[in-house]
C-alpha cells in the first residue's frame, strides 16, 4: 500500500462506513451524503459507478455507495486491522503516524459528529463538542489512547445507544481540529468543515 494523505483519509472512511466482502476482493463504502462518496472515490482514483439503495434511516430515503474490487488493497486493509463484519470487533488500526491526522479526519467525516451552539446561560459563549463514534468499545479505547499519546488530548469515553463515543469539549476540540486540518487542500467533507472553520483561524 502506498501511503499518502488521500489513502489515509479514505482508510478513515472505510474504518467507519466501509465494508469488506468475505470474498477477499471487494470493498464497499456507504454514506447518506453523496458528496462524501464522491470524495472517497476521488481519493482512491476510482471510476466505479455510485449507486444508491432506499433506506428509512436517511433524510432523503437513500444511502449512496460505491463498490470496487482490489485484492492487494483488500489484503493491506486486513493487515492493518480492518476486517469483514468489523463493526463490533475492530480494534486498533495500524496507521503510519505521519498520516494519522488524515486517517482521523476521515474517521470524523465518516461517523463522527461536530456540535456547536450558543450557550443559553452565557451570552457570548459558544460551545463546541467533537465526537468519534464506533460500535466497538476496544476501537474507541484505542482511538482515545492514540490521540492522547500523539497530541496530549485526552477526551472522555461514554456509552450511548448501541455505540461508544470519545468526546472532546471546546479547548480540546480546537486543539484537535487544528491537528486534523493542518494545511489547505486536504480532503474533507465541506459540510462539517464549515461548522468549525472559524475555530481554525
């Protein structure tokens, strides 16, 4: 596998919303946001068609997906810790430290949340919370430990309905976001970036 910014970001997306078929060849990425599927495809240089399936869980009733076959890439994903039916069993993912911010940004765009709002008690105070989510507790524990080890940002783990979350409040969120968006011309989901770009200035 050739590591670069785009590959690491795409692997972050696969870690959250990707699926490895049991045939040892095919990889599928699924999202409610077609722009994210397009970005995923661009990062990996894919020409495969984007399809959709109906779902009652998305606002427009659709999930978009792209599927492609690549035995070598599939085997590399397994080698670094991503496997079929990974949702509840995935643990650590072996990402080169240099590209960990790109992986983490993909993780955030895939299944993370950014919440920002005005505090009702303090007029000039704007709250910011950054969360990474997984159905695997061991994966979230690993994610928290890696972020703390690399960037000295701790966060807090909490269980939610059917998932685990590591959550960062404002000061930690700003520090982490500046690490994730470390330069211009990075792959990222514009919808989420627009929520936090004021904190990067």
